[in-house]
C-alpha cells in the first residue's frame, strides 16, 4: 500500500503565518480595551462597596444614639473617613473617623458627602491615580483626572 502525502510549500506556510499575525494585531486593541473596562468595573464595584459600608457604619451610629453632622468629609489615605479636620500631608484626623473595613482595594483619597446619616454623594474617590465619581444620572464613572469641585469641608 502506497501513501500519498503532500508537503506544505514555503509560500503557503508564510501566508498562514501572515494571516495569524494579522489576526493577533487586530485583536490586541480589543483585548486591551476589555482589560481596561474590567479594571474600571472593579473600581466602581469597590466604591459601591465602600459607600454601602459607610452607610452601615452611619446606621450603627444612629442606633447607638450618636449623630454625625451633615457635611463633606475626607477619605483618608488608609480608606477611613475623617469626621474632623484632616491633615492630608501627615494623614492625621483631628477627631473620630469611620473605620471602613472592606475586602479588596480601599480608596486613598476623596470626599464623602453625608446628609441625614446617609451618604448623599461621593466624589474624587481615588485609587492609585484613578478617580471614581457619580454623574448627573447617578451613574458611576472612572477617569484619570479628578473633577473640579469644592474641597471637602475644612
């Protein structure tokens, strides 16, 4: 029995290699975009978890008969929320702070607006030079620049 086998020519092999390379080159931007969007979704999910944890802490304060005044409060470098004057340079809070314990990445700067013992707004929540904010439709978005907004209360 005789087996007929035909080899692949160099031109055919080169054509296959070129097609594979073109597919890779075209798909790389899509893959990188997917990774960047995934990173943004993780940051937004961390901010939502952060907000929920602060609301739980505020609810505990109220149930214990304590009250936190309405206003804007700084997020400290360790992810906690300073309830008094905050020295950013030395990461020192002059008063009590809300100890925010969440799994995953904690923010290292930003402002939290509290009204009626609930978080009414968050802005410039920073994670290693990426900022999460809320737009006019109450959707979260990520940017590499902080929004221009008045600073947290002095």
